[in-house]
C-alpha cells in the first residue's frame, strides 16, 4: 500500500476485510484554532466502516507539555482495541485544517505500524459526493494481539536540539506560519517567547498542499524544500508549535523517500525554556 492513497482507491476497497479506516481528527488544541469536537463530528458523518482513532487520547499524560508522544505500549493498546492486527492495512484521514492525520501516522509509526493517508482527507471525500455514515461501527468484542515493534520514528528532545545548535548536524525545518517564525506575531501560549530556533528554516505546513487540501506532486514537494534551503536527503528534524504540524514536514520527506526526525516539544517547550536561545526575523 502506498503512503498516500486516493479517494478512488479507498472507495474500491472499503469492503476489504484486512482494511481499516481510522478518523484521526483532533480537537485543534493548537492556540488560535477553533475548538472542535471530533468525536461528535465523527458520530454525525464519517467514511463508511471507519472507526474513531481518538488522537486526543494518544498523548503522554505524565508530561505537562501538550500532545507529547505516548509510550509505544499505549499506542499498541489503542490499536488492539480498534481491531488492528499484524496484517491490517490502516488508512488515516482527518476532518480539519491542520492535517492531523500526519501526526497520527507518526504516532502509529512509533509503535511500528506503517499506515497510509487519504489524500484530500474527509473534505475531498465529501466534495466528491461519496457516501457518509452516521452509524457507529462496533469495535471487536476481543482485542487483537497487535504488539509494538521496532519504532519507525526518531524523536528529538530539547537536549538534542541544544546540542545540534553547536554541531549543525541536523537541518531544522519549522512548520509554523512565517509571522510566528519571524516573531512578527507573538506566540499565543502564555509565557512563551516569540521567534524561532536559531539556524532553523521556515516551511509553513500549508506549502505542501494545493488549495483543495490535496498533496502537491513529489516534484513540487521537493521544490518546496529546496526553496526553503532544506535538503531532505540530509539529516533533518522538524518542529512547529506543539509537534502536530511538524509531522506534515516528516511525512513530506517520507514521500520523497527520506526519514526525518521530529522535535516533539517544539516551540511549546523551546519558547518557555530558560536555557534556549531564540532568534527573531527571517531565517
């Protein structure tokens, strides 16, 4: 299965017994984003046979930072409850503007599961007049035996980011808006500084998409990286506000055949940390 599948592809395979579609919508706890109730929205209308992933629950509750990656066992437990087995093909989609299915893809990869994304997400499916369902799809009476395997993700912590300031081993790509990156717009999080990580480059995450929310071609994605001064074939770590939209950059690199790390604390951590230098202005 390709990393990115079309609505045509999914429509032809919805009845396949080894295929599971998961709604990876998120409440948009991203500052400034409108509040949502993804579970209620899912109950009102979802792709037939889909189940609700509940991305909001896949966070490390022990960490005071928002949306931090949970332990692999927690991810695997959720997947077992949803009926994901060792041979299950998983397709993720979201209903929203922040492409949270990319974050879900990254979270699932931390437990060793490689899922696919639905290009254009629920918005494209809906625009095309494809069927929607309001019926709750029953989860299996008995959980599957899915267990975590070797992680397919690389997670960076603040100490690694600080060390990279000196070594310059990793390029750093920031998925936030240009105004947030330069510091022209103050950070909306209380107590957080403005600006960006010194030496980082700005690639606002919408840069990878057409206006209708579908992904650009691989050639165009490569051009987006190039215009930002980033070579995805070299070591790369993505960051953003709270680790959600940084996953868009990681997935974009994946589409080009490259692995990228993700700084999970992102600006939520860097912006309030007393020992982290902050840069202002353009890259």
